[in-house]
C-alpha cells in the first residue's frame, strides 16, 4: 500500500461519484476530500492510504464496469464462515483451560472474555465502516483501518505513526493466523495418530503431517471466499455432529460439581488465559468477511450477523469447557477428543469428523495472511505474473505451517 497526501479535510467541493468509482476500479484512489471528525478545528494535511484493488478483488467487476454480485456472500454465508472461523481446535482445549483455572473461575472468565471479544469485533466493524464513509473507499482491511485511524487523527504526532501502525497490524495478524494453521496440522495429525496407532501400531505423527500436506495444498488453492462456503457448511455440519457426540460422552456418569476445584491456583492462571484466548480465534476473519458481504450493514445490530454468530460460539465454548472438565477432571488432555475411548466406533468417528472439520477450517484461517501478503508481493511484480505469484505464496505458506 502506498500513501499520498490529501489537502485539508474541511472542504465544500462535491465529488463526482462516477469518477471516484472509475478510479476505484482501476486501482487509483480519488483525491476526494474526507469529512472531518468533530475534533478537527483547523485545516491540515493528512496521509491517506491508497487502496489498490488486488487480483482477487478485480474480478468483482465485469468488463462493462458492472458489479458482479455472485462474488459477494450472503448473511447466511457470513454466519457459516464466522462459526467455522471461531469453532476450531481451541474449543476442544477449553476443558484443559478450565482445569488450569477451576470450574467456577474458568467459566466466569469465559463469559467476560467472550463479552470483551464481541465488543472489540463491533468496535472494529464500526470503525471500518465509519472510515469508509469518511474516505469514500469501498472497503478497508485491518491494516487500512489502523493506518487511516492514525492518518486522520487531529494529532500530528499520531499521524506520523500511520505507516508504522499498518506494519505492526500486518505482522501481528500474519503471525496469529499462521500460528492457528500450525496448530491445525498438529491437531489433525495427533488425532489420526491415536486412531491408527490403536489398529496398526505406533507411527510418528510427523508421518501423518506429510500425508495431509497434499490435501492441504489443494484446499489452499481456493482463492475466493464464495467458493469456500460449501466447504465451510460441510465443516460446520461435521463439527456440530462431532460436538453432539462429544456431549453424549461428556453427559455419561457426570460427577457432582463440588468434586471439582472451584479455583485452581494463581500460578496456573496464565495457562488458562493463553488457552482461552486462543479459542477466540475468529477475529482475524471478521473484516475480510464484512468486506465481501452483500449487505455489510447487517453485520451490526443486536440481532445482526456478528452477534448471532458469536452468541452461538460463546455458548458452545462455555458448555464444552464446563462439562469437559466436570467429566474428566485433572485427567483431561489438551484436546477433549483424546480423552474419548480408542476402542469404540463412535469415539473414533468423532475424531475423524473433528479432524475433517478442522481440515476444512484451515482454508478460511489461511485466507487472512494471504490477503495481507498478496498485495505486498503484487506491487513488486508485473501484472501478468500476479496469479503465479499468488499460488507460489499460498503453497509456500502451507509448507511453512
């Protein structure tokens, strides 16, 4: 992303919308003046991010300049993606998190963290939509939001850090999302190892990592979120059926709640927070999904897409954490699936279903770092090599994770 200087914010000139739209489609940002925030009391120059339309985004427009609605996702698609982006291996580790905090303290902490997480998601979406309105831009990514917030600040000191804010956000998001993808590889491999070791003897789980590498490469080749919707739907079905079977095992012979610790120890709380915060892994997909929605305004609201998805997610988090620890106590493992019997068909089926669900989730979490790194690479190569470079990036990141 390059930057350019804009003239003072306070202006009465009207912008020609057709000109702005044409520049957006050609990858050029309009020099349109931006409505000033209430704190701005005098004219000043700011730095405004120049949003370039990537190869993925360019196919949102037809040759005739008309929008192609098929590439936008519906509210239902968005809920599916949000559920899939949030319900991953992290939810299966929550009983272990409760073990490190205690039954009472851990579940209260989950409610507090869920509230804070949803509030932050709303702040992110509100800020993005407000900055889009001010800057007349069609959409903003995470780093665009951070840079534009600093760039349009009334403080000259903060405006100087606009590009730094973009870099920091990009680096942290890439590390976070690629970290999730690494965990997915380990989760699938360990569950497959437990299944096959029972029947065929012990094999190092790194072998299973190598086996699932090719399917991961094929899955990572899907470039448009629209085409990931059926995969996300399948993953959701597998995951919800798998969670249902897990609850079937958890509800059998439950001990009394007073047989479990209400509070573990202060020394174990960092482990609890680390595991629980990891479970809320979907914040990285919120803006990419909002940017591809047919009706982005539906993301907000008390009964909007975001609240609906996150309430379902939070209830599942608390239920799995509570009953998982109540059932297995201090013997609970890092993934609740590994506590299930190895010699029962239903338990084996759960491990296969959850492994497939996590496998399909990989593509959605993988979308975020690709979306961040792809424009950085495209600025340094010729347009005819965009597609080759993107696939090279995708395959390299899969090998990295």
